């Protein structure tokens, strides 16, 4: 037979309260031991350890095996006496040379010939490379030989290209290559579209 819902809730509440009380008591006990309890095992005290002094025999053995033994010399055959005759011979040696006497303050310095050319190579100045001149465009193969003025005062020019005659206004293109820029009674400006070059053609009567 199932218990009523109210009794089950009360038991769960009591169980939670009991567990929470147990956790608080255990935590308080651990905190008390951490802050107030004396340490059971004191920290060990470190004592300096001194190395034993090396034995004299070991030092001698190390020095002996460090390198080859030196050659021991004797004093036999060494004459400690002072030979005055040999000393006098060395003092009588005179200085002879082809240059200036370094032991005399009156001797003239040696003349040194000046070199004809400096031994050091003269720095060469690099000339900037010269740019080749661009090719000049050819002269226009046109001849301006006349013009005519219409009723609207617009001017039409007459040009000769080989055996062909063209009549053009300002802005017209002749033979798919030449563009008329301006027309004046005495001259006309024409641009060669192949070279983008504008030249002035003087009036030439037939």
C-alpha cells in the first residue's frame, strides 16, 4: 500500500537536512585540524655537506698525466765569465747604408722619386646610357591644293593622295588613315592615325 504524498515529501526533506548537517560537520572538523592542529611530522633540517679534501697523491697523479714532462737542463757547459774583447768588437761596428743615416741629425733625407702615375686606379664615372631617339614619323602623303566655302560658311578642303582626290571637312577621315583637324585658307592640319602625329600641310596650287 503506497504512502500518502505528504509523508514521502517529509522523509525526503529530513534526509536532505541530515546529509547537509553531516557535510557541514565534516568540513568544520577538517578546517579545525588544518589551522589549529600541530604538525605531526616536522620538516627535516638540511645540513650542508662538505666534500672531502683531495689526497696529495691524487693531485700529483692528475698533474703528471696533464701533459708531457718538461726537459730538465743542467748547468754544465755554461761559462758565467764576461769576455771584454768580444764586447769591444760589437761596440766598434759602424752603420753603413745607402739611405739616410738614422744616427745623425745632419744628414739630408733621401730623395724619393714621384711616381708618374698613381698606383691607385682612378674611379671611372659611369656614363648614363643614352636613349636612342624615337624614329620620326614619315611625312604625310597628302597634298592640300584647294578649298571651297558653302552657303553655311563651312569650308571643304581638297586633298590629293596619289592619284585619288578627296574632299573633306573638319573631322573627316581620308583613306581610313588621315583625320582632318582644321582647315584654313593657307594651310590645313591633318593627323596621321597610324603614328598619332599631327602635321600642317601648306596650300599648294596646281
